[in-house]
């Protein structure tokens, strides 16, 4: 049954259609340009996220390249070990165990645990005595009588701690509460036996040789160096970021300075592991701690401070506060053993209580020590990346903005390439989509043309389309009518009579109303 809509329903439908927003025309150039821009932005965001995950990417933002008039031998970011002429210089507190067998790794880790236990039980002065003795043993320097006396007492204490540690390890291996397999127990016992043998045959003799009048410490240089490397690893792990200077910092501090003293500054620069920004050093401290890194910026303040008594002969430090590249407000703090030639005379902050204001461009390669908590000029506490170096490059009269302007186009390519690549990909994708849309549009026009509608409908079967009105009437006309019986005639007469009575009553009622 066909239902005809009222005028009210038709009006309501028209109103609803008028309120409905028409879909965009995806074949128009304007819409396609918008799609192009959206795809480009999306690709740029995806690639940027991937790049930001790589620490080397930050070098694009925080550090312009060296100006053309500056001869710098600093290396670029993330140089592999094999490109460094002095890998031990490049990374402090790192012991290369890549070529070690499993047994050697177990022995090395046990020595780390052993000296960790020993150092936790020694006082600050005793730790300094250990470091001083190792230093003089490596340098083949004869100890004076006072040093010999104090070292003999400390050696006995260290040896006693060693014996207690070995006993504790054996007890742990054999206890029933420790659920170790037989293979694990055998492995642990082998490590204990190896360390005991090395201690009795090599390290005891090395520690006692320095007490001899005609000490020949050269024969034990490997033992001194290995013990020092173990302590260097412990010292690096003891550094705490966002903290003031502490006694535990002294071990790593003077060991880094000792290494810096052994090389000239060009060699130090050539072994830099990365160019870094303040953001990297502020958020990725464990990754760069103890490594030679290169930073760049403008000197804001400079002064001198006196050094505490040490065996390295260091009397003072040149301290420079650097505004880094990249626009960050977090400054670099650099402690240098030396200053460049013709560098201005600096006041001693400890004696004079003054500093010197400067604004020249500098580049520094040094060890990243830690994020140092210090009081700023505003009276509040701040945390800044602190570097130790032997010297630094000073570009008198140059400013940070001028250095950035002098950066060549070739040097700046890596920055814009990051954004050009996704844009190019987006253009290619969009052109492909545009060509496909043109083809689809032509195909759609072909299918919707008047001449093709009959053909399209002809492909449908009868169940999909259904019979037309004419076909239905034709079928009805072809049907045979049923025969008329007496009962059907009497029923038709009765229905006619009833119909006539109803019509008469209706007409009477209408006349009465009038």
C-alpha cells in the first residue's frame, strides 16, 4: 500500500535537510590542498617523534656548528669507539667487558661487590689514602715514612674485610635457604677460588710492595690499574644528580682531573663522544656521565676558585658560567684547569667575593660530572650540568647570534631535511590520491549518465528490482474470474440493500441538520 506524506511531513523533512551540513567536495582543489597539508603535518609529527627518541637529534637544536673562522677538532655526536684514538680517555668509569668469558665476568662483578663493601666501611680519610697509595704505585713514587705507617694499618684492615667477605660468600653458597642448583654452586665456588688465588698471589704483594725501601711497583702496574678501574666504576655510581658537592664526589672528581692532565686539549677535543645541549645533560644524565662531551654557548660570568689539597698539584680552577645554545635558561657550569691564551684576568671568588661578566662565544669539551645544585643570583637553588675540562676555546668578540648567522647552508641541511622528507612523502601520497580521485570521478559519471541507467538496471534480477505497476495490472487482467453462484448473488443483494439503507439514513440526517 502506497502511503502519501502530508504537506506537514514534507516541510519538516525539508527543514531537517536544510539544517544538515553538506559533505565536502573531495574533488575540489581547495579540499585536496587541505588534505595535503594535513598529511604533511601528520608525517612531520610522526618522524619528529621518532627523531626525538634519538639523543643525537638534540644536536640540531642546541648547538650551531663551528663558525668558519674557528678551527675546531671536536667530533660530532655519538662517535663509535673505534673512531676514538683514546677510548679510555673518552669514557671515565667504563670497563670494557665485551670480550670477557662468563667466568671473567663473574670475577669482575665479584671484585666490584668486594670493593663496594670495603669502601662502605672505610672513612673519608681512609678512602683518600687508598687512592693516594694507588696513584703513587702507578706513578712509581716512593712513599714517605708517615704514609707507609698509615698504609700498613689500613692494608691490614682491608685484608681482614676481604677475608670476611669471602667467608660470607661461601656461607651464602652453602646455605640451605639459598635455592641454588649444583651447577650454580660450582660456578660460585670457582669464582671464590679464583679471587682468593689472585688476592694471595698478586694483590697482597702489590699492596705490600709500596712499603719496601727500594720498591719496584712497576711489576704490579696491572694490579694497581685494575684496582683503580674497579674503584672508578664505583665512584661513578656514587655521583648523585641535583645535589651539592659531597665527599663521595672527590673520588670521581680528581680521577677525571688526573686523566685530563695526561693529555693536551686538542687530543681531548678529538675524543669527544657527542655534541650535547643543556636539555640532554639535564634529562639524560646516566647516559653521558663520565663521558667527554662538547658544549657551546656564551660566557656570562667567569671567576677563579681555590682547589683543596690533592696529589695532582691542582691549585685553582677557572670557572665559567655558559648560556648554552638553543634558548634554554639552564646554564652550563665548567671547571677548567687552564684558560686560553690572552684570556682576561679573573677575580678569585673565594678571596675577592667577585666575578667577571662576559659575553663571548666559547666551546668546551670536558667530562660531564653531574647536575650540580647551587645557589643562583636570585637566591634560589638551581641545578646545572657541570663539566670538568683542561681548557676551552674562546672566541673573543663573537656572539652567539653572530655564530648562528655564519652557519653555512651545508651545515644546516640536517635540520631542514628532517621536515622536508615528510613533506615530500606527503606530496607524493596526495598526488596519488588526486589521480585516483580523477579516475573514480570519471567512472562515477559514466555509471550515472542517463544512457547507462537502463543498462545498469537491466543487470539486476527480478528479485532485486520487482515488478512494475503495468506488469502487475497485466497479470491481474490475465487471471480468470470465479463463477457466480446463487449464494454469491444473494450476498451481493443483501450488501446492496444495506448500502442503500445507510445512504438514506445519512441523507436524512443531513436534511435534519440543515
